[in-house]
C-alpha cells in the first residue's frame, strides 16, 4: 500500500523537517520567475501563431536567474547551482539589451520617416 511504503514515509519526514528560510524564499521566487517565462512565451506564440520571444520573457529570465544565482551563491553555497545559473544571466542580459536596442532603433526610424 502506498501510504505505508518507505518512500512515502521518507517524503513525510522530509516535509515535517521543511523550514522556510528567507534564502529559500529567494530561491523559490527565482524558480517561479524563471519558470513563468515559458508560460509567457507560450502565450505570445499562441497569440501570434508563430514563435515569439517577448520582452517579458527576457525580463523574467534576468530576474529569475539573478535570484537563483543569489540563492545558490549566498544562501546555499552550492557550486552546481551557481554554475547552472551563471551562464543564463549573461545570455538573458545580452538578449534583453539586443531587444531594447532593436526596439529603440525601430522607434527612432519610425519617428524620422
């Protein structure tokens, strides 16, 4: 029976020992932001019926990556988490800058036309 399995007992024990610390809240917030970017991307892709990477996707990527990097660096000191979140921060910031530059150039081109 599932309720008396050793795996279930292990899960119950882990849940009883769970402690929500401020750093875990930072980590959960980062995970929520980083994950939510895919729902934003899915929404815009369905809306425009083509693959779209909206500005919100990059903002959620940057904010989520920064929070996760802070959590793994300062809150947990976990080298695997640091390495896995270090590169996405730079890629997301780069793509955000490119997106904003493109939009600014499009606006200035429209204003001069």
